[in-house]
């Protein structure tokens, strides 16, 4: 994967113009993020989740590359600096997920993770509803 390291606002605008976009901000060192990505990966591979997410992280590239490979995660991933994450996105804590429509409106936003089955089912249903 070619990683021109930082994801840009321009890139996000281009992606969002094309289709509804499912974004997940994460870190491989965040236990809740790992659990969410394992669930999302499994749900996608089992065809329960219909929308492939785009992953965004401020973690070190070599750590993320190894994590993605070890977990066999088939999703695109991009890097952003901590400063950009805080300043441009305003992320307080991760995991943080959004579904953004073609006009740039946030249709769904979720912060944190829960092992509760009803929470997980609702997340999949919400993401799929914007497919």
C-alpha cells in the first residue's frame, strides 16, 4: 500500500463525494480499538457488514502495518498526525467511527466500544443502512 503518510482533508472530501463513507479512527495499542476492529473485520468477512471501512490512525507506520497483517484486515488505512487528529478532527478518544454521506453530513457517529451484543448489532445495522 502506498502511504504518502498523512490523510488530507482533500482526500476525505474526494472520498465522501463518491459514496457514503465509513471511517474508523483507531490505534493498535488501544484495547477497545482492537476489539472493535476484530468485530468489524469478522462481520465484513462473514458478509454481515456491507460497507468496508476506511481506517485512520496516528500510530507509527511499522506498528500499524504489522497489526493489519497479523490480524488479516483487508481495509484501506491511512495515517494522520496526532496534531491533525486533535486539531482537524477534534477526536477526544478512540475508537471513533463515522458514516459520512456524499454531501459531507455525518449520518452516524460512535465513540468507544462495547462487547454488548445489542450494541454490536445496532452498529452493523446503522452502518448497513447507509450503504
